């Protein structure tokens, strides 16, 4: 097997490359799929594609940053391995591209390049790319297959798994979308080493979330091995990605379309999404989720569900990863409250919050008052 040397990513030694990658299955009946995790998967991707059967393309969908990083290399790799009809479709990088205009432009590019009902799309990039490509695949020609190839830690542990797709409206995030499961997820941890620190922190926030909602031991591992986590030690990283995917796969298999149980994955996200939106997305997703987790943990403790010492543990862990624990002073608090009420998970006018019922357990409620939210985000 070759050493990983793709784009700007550092080389990994042979001893760091596993010949047997981690494998997590998302059990959804005839829509079940596997998540392959480990270093070196990108270079071996043509072999994984062959296992999917005949298709046209594939058509790589990526943003302008990832196109320069690994997109062109992946295109060359596929063509060199027999996929002569591969194409690379790009859109401008950033959350601002996550809209219907981008989807329409990409769909027209697919038509131009001859994509038919047997087309396979590859979502190569972070969460924005995965959401856009997944949504596009679910509606193009009334639905074509796609795979997720997440290149950020956040996408590898969260957004590439579970089948949620969508785009934003001016009124809020992900208000137009579908549930559409990928055929396969390929998570190459080798590509993470070139990410800026902020992107690593975004992913770590979601891993902390998994510990808070389902796995106290995972939370304790993050506390004990935080230095290895920050520095992307290969075996620790592979474990964290695998465990996160296992937790999400378990939740999704029980509630694919978020009828109830799957809401636990939104721990920290309800307030977090509002903070993101009010900030004009200058606060990143991971930063916003970190703020949201601390806020709902304070609400949980004030209701007697969570020990205040565990709130402090969460705060210390989040700060150790250089993530924020409070809403920036310049953000209008009332605007956050108003944005909460436009969340897509609001039902019958009630905002659902996921509270912590101890580390590793949750409780979903719909009676959190505005004053509780305001007290929590301002640190009381």
C-alpha cells in the first residue's frame, strides 16, 4: 500500500497506515451502507467504487478550496483507474453557497456533462459540500446515487452520516432539504492533517456532543487524551471517528427521519444554530455548538438534571480545545431568541431542547422559557 501524499497533506508512515480499515455499518434495511475509516482510503477509492456496481461518471462535487486540495488529484486518480468519464464540478467555497442557486447551477452542469439516471455523485469536502451534493443527488433525475467523501473532521464524525441533506434560506439553516442516504462513506483521516486549527476544533465540538449524549467513557477519553486529540494522533483519531459514527449510526437506525429519538443529536444545536445565524455565520458551526452545549447544560443543571460539577467539566473540556463557552457580547440576545422560534424542529409553536440528564444521557423537553435561555447563554 502506498504512503498518503495527497495535496498539501503530510505523508504518513507505513506503520500508520492500516491494511484493515475500521468499518461501521449504518443498518437501514435495503438502504444500509458502510463507513470506511482510516488513513490511505483516498488512494484506494477506485477499488471501493468498483464494489458499488455499474454507474455513469462518477461526478465529483466539491468546493473551490477542496478542488485545489484533492479534487483534481482524485479526478486524475479515477481516470487513471479506468473511470474515463469522471468529471469535477465545483462551486465557491463557504456557507454562502449553500442555497438553491448553487444546486440549480450544479444540476445544469450535470446535464451539460451528460449525467443520466445511473450517475454516481461524489460529495468531496466538508459539511456544506455533503449537504449540497446529497440534496442534488436526491432530486436530480428524481434521484441518483451518491457517496460521501468527507475531508473535514466535522463531516467525518457527523454530517456525512445519517442522510440529512439540504440548503439554507435567508430565514434560516437547512430549511429546504431531504433525507437521502449515501451508498458509502469514505473517511480518510490522512487528509485531516492539513486542516487549519479552526476546522479541527469544529469537529471536536461534535465529538464532545457524542460523549455528552450517549457515551460517558468517550467524554472521559477526550478529557484524558486531549493532547492526542488536538494533534490528530492517528489511532486516537481513528477511534474518535469510528466511535462517533457508531453512535450516530445507532441513533439513525432507530429514527431515520427524526421522528423523536434522533433529536438527541441536536444537543447544543438548537441554540447553536441560532447563534450561527445571528452572527451571519462569523461564528463557526463547532463554535456555536460548543456555546449551545454549555448553555443547555446550565439549563439542565438549573433543573436538577445535571450536576453543576459536570457543567464545569464540560466547560473545562471545551476551553481546553480552544472553543468558546459564551455568546459573543456583540450578538443581540433577543435576535437569538427570535431565531430559535424559526428553527425547523419547532412543532406547534414549541421549541424542543435536548437537555443533559447526566453525562451520557439526555432528555427532550419543550418547555424551556426565554428567560432560561437568556440566563444560560449569559453564564448563569
